[in-house]
C-alpha cells in the first residue's frame, strides 16, 4: 500500500515528460501540430493506462488491466468533460462530431462485441492494434487539409513551446526515455499497491481497477483538459478526452491482449454492467455535441452527477448494501429515461430550428 502514492507520482511525472518530449520531437521532425495534438498528446496522456494495463495483463492481474481501461473511459467523459464544461462551456469542432466521436463510439461497440464470448484473445488484441495503426495513418494524411486556425490552436497547446532548454532533439529523446522509464517503474508500484489495497478493503481487483486505479491513471487527462478549458482552447479539452478513449481501447487493450500469456478473461459483472455503461457514455456524447456543437454547463453538471451515481453503484454493489436495489431502480426508472427524453427533445429542437428559414 505504501507504494501507491509514489507509483502514482511516477506515472504522472513520466506521462508529463513523455508528452513534452514526444510532442517537441514530433514538431522538430515536421509533424503538424494537429496530428501531435490528436495523437501524441492524447495518446501520451493515456500512457499511464498503457503502462498499468500491460503490466497487469503480463502478471495475470486481468481485472485490473480491464477495469483500468473501462473505468478510465467512463471517467474521461463523465468527470473530465463534465468538469471542463463547468469551467467554461465547450464549443466542439465539427470534425470531432463527424469523425472522432463516431470512431470512439465504434471502437467502444467493437470492444463490447469482442468480449461477448467472455474474453479478449491475442487475435482480438492484434485486430485492435491494427485498427490503431490505420486510424493514426488516416489522421496524418487528413492533417494536410487542416485550416490555419486549427494549426495555430494546436500549436499554442503544445507543452513548453517557447523554452530553449528542450529545443534540441537529443534532449527531447532523453525526455521520452526518462518518461517511459518512470511509467514502467510507476506502473509496477501502482499495480502491486492496488492489489494490496483491494485485499485490505475487501474489494475485488475489478472494483479497484474501475475506480481508484482508473482515476489515478487519468490524472494527466484531467490536467490537460482542465487547463485547455481555462485557456479557452475549445478543441483541445474535448479532443484530448476523445483521443485518449480511442487509444485506451485500441492500444492499451490491444497491446495488453497481444502480449498477455493467455486470453484476458472478462468478468461477468463487467459484461453485464460496466461495458454497457462505457458504450452508453460514449454514445451520449454524440447527441449532446450535436445539439448546438456545445457542451453547456448544465450538461457538464449532468455528466458529473452520472459519474457520482456510477461510482456510488459500484461501492453499493461491492459492499452488497441494502440500498442497492432502491438505488438501481431510481437510476433505471427515473434518471436514465429522463436524460434520454431530454436529449431527444434537444435534438428535435435543434433539427426544427435549422429547418426554419
């Protein structure tokens, strides 16, 4: 347990060094700021998830590996986007609505489909990694058509852009290597501490992975998106979350399943609850983004409320609390249908307003 905090600090520091070094290194070799923003920054902030899940899968702690990814994706949308929208309403670029969000929904559905047989095989992992390579290649080619405004926005968001000490490629490469080293070290400490914590609290490794580990490894996304919201960088806050969720599924689970000694077994509770929640959360982004290309403050508050409800459900379920049945009924018969009706009304009003000349 004593290694949980040092492991978390090592993960966060390693991710910061990796993102800074990789971003500057990519720009030094002429890769566009948009590509760096949607890939290196978004993927780099997910490097703690990658380190923890790969280490967990390799050592046979499958529930932590899977719970970390699924929990992080839920955390990213509900808590990070919700918090960012409360700071400032997030205007969403059309490309994210037309392309990145549907991709996020698509890979979420694909993961749910792949786990239907109760596990993620090595072939499933290789499929996910192949899709990651194809997606990244497509993004790079598409970046040639980016606008000057988008170039400027993503260039301004690159870490340490005006600092002289890390301008040389050798320093940038050293930052990358140091960051990777800290990620490996931190992931070892965090995984071992999480297992001990689960035993001490009487919780399953899956619950700890879905909550504590997922929240801890998502701290780089929290920092990136909140700072982007404070600076008024409209697409960085949202693009970082969406890009990270895509990376979590395609790369983190893809690589974990590819190198694991055996198939990653998926717990029945994850199949019945957590994976459907992850898919629903991803799908909920589309109508919210569609209604005016904006995540309003009230929608951010709704996201935060749902994350609190999701976490409460996990805790009540793990402890087999007497309030679980009533809480589940309230969510199933009141909160979720009310939200769905609200989104449908908003979408209809948006469509109706566009038809009126």
